[in-house]
C-alpha cells in the first residue's frame, strides 16, 4: 500500500534530509530511492511508486503544501472558481514523477512489478473542495448537491488529468496502475454511481485504449455491498479490498474470476504475535478460491515493527 516507507528508518532519515514532502515527490532520485527501499528490505513482488494523489491538482495549478503534523494544505475551488484549473498538467511537475518511474524500473529486478497510481476523482475533489482532509466531506457533498454541473466540470477535469498522468507513468515504465478512491464509501445512493463508478469507468476505458496490456486495480474503499455495482460498472479490473470486507461477502458480491487485493488489518500488523498469524490465515484461506494479491486493507502505519512485516512476508511465502 501507499505510505509504505514511513515505518522504515532509512525513509525517515531521507525525509529528514530532504526537508519537505513535496521535495521528496518531485526529486526523481529521492522518490526512486524511497520506492526501492521496501523492495531491498523485503523483496516484495511489486513496488508502488512514491508520490501523492495531490500531485494532479498541484500540476493543474493549485497551490499545495504539506504541513508537518497536519497533512496537506491545498488551494480550494468552488462552483465559481473551478475554471481556474489548467487545461493541461504542468509538465515541469509531472515530468519529475515520470523520471522517478524510469529510475525505479531501471533498478528493479525484472520479476518485480512497478505500480503507478492516481487518486479517484471523487477523493481528489474532496481535497480540492475542503483545502485538505475533512471529516465526512461536507464541502464536496454540498458542492455536488447544489451545483452538480460545475462539480461535474471538476470531476471531468480530474478524469482527463488522471488518464494523462497514468499514461505518463506507464510510458515511463509502470507495468500496472491503481486508482485509490479512498473516500468512495462516503457516497450514498446515486452519488456513488455518478461520482465514483462513472469517473473511474471512464478512466479505465480511455486508459485501455492507449495501453490495452496494462492491468488496473481499483480501490473503492468502503464500498461494501456496492462492490457488486462497482464491478458491473467498471468491468475487468482487480478490486482492492479494505479491512471491513469479509471473504464471505466478497464471494457473494463478486464473481470468482475477479482478482482481489487485500485485506489484512494494519492495526493487527502492529500488534503482531498470534493475532497477526490468525489474520494472515484468515486472508489466505478466505480468498484462496480466486486470484488474490496479498496486501493490507489500507496504508501501513509508521509505528509498524519491521519484525512483524518480516513475519508476514515469511508466512505468506511459506503458504505459496
């Protein structure tokens, strides 16, 4: 999962020397090094690019800063100001991301897949509307409800930019891509169709026209029972599962041929011991009847003991 480097001392040392989070994202040598650090330690089967979902609004002209201990601060837009977004991604920013992709691909073992990513348009829109993280996302919900036409303009611009950004990562060397719609579960009723399913379906369709061989993983976090409608609307993708999804529910909602990714609880990875072993067994046994990518159900946390990650990797490999 993203944020994987935060629990590694070599990441924290690099972060200290770099000065700012954005400097890490936009310095190809540093972004490549952080991407490679977990691979060197654990030999994972795939590396996911070190970057951030807010690179897209930043490259579309919005001011962005990351405040230590607080998180991102992003220039806001509303229905009246959505036209301030650039028509194209700023090449001086995205070019550095693609340089990092190429550097990682050059250094990865041939058998290790490199995954690129973007945020889902709805999730990125919540940050644009609120100026950062928010609880329950009232700003984006109010905008979508009160002026759906201008909100659709925002979503469409993010769809266009997501296709371009994913395509750029693929051209630079990414061999699979993931779409993180982290706040999809906050959408109810028709809004889930309008702002989660339809935008991601368009991204996948347009990306496949350019790069038909590239696998796509979609992570509609918190979708629950709506996974069935998501897969109907966004066919032929692997599905990332959050920690709340049970194998029984997934078997009921998704055909057995659909690959899934997940969904070990990051808190249990912190706890370790017997609790971790039981959780590993639950995931391995529960999803054994379908194509399955063993992973967490959300981002790994900074306080995760390295020994527990080593234990997880050993257990999963022993089961193969």
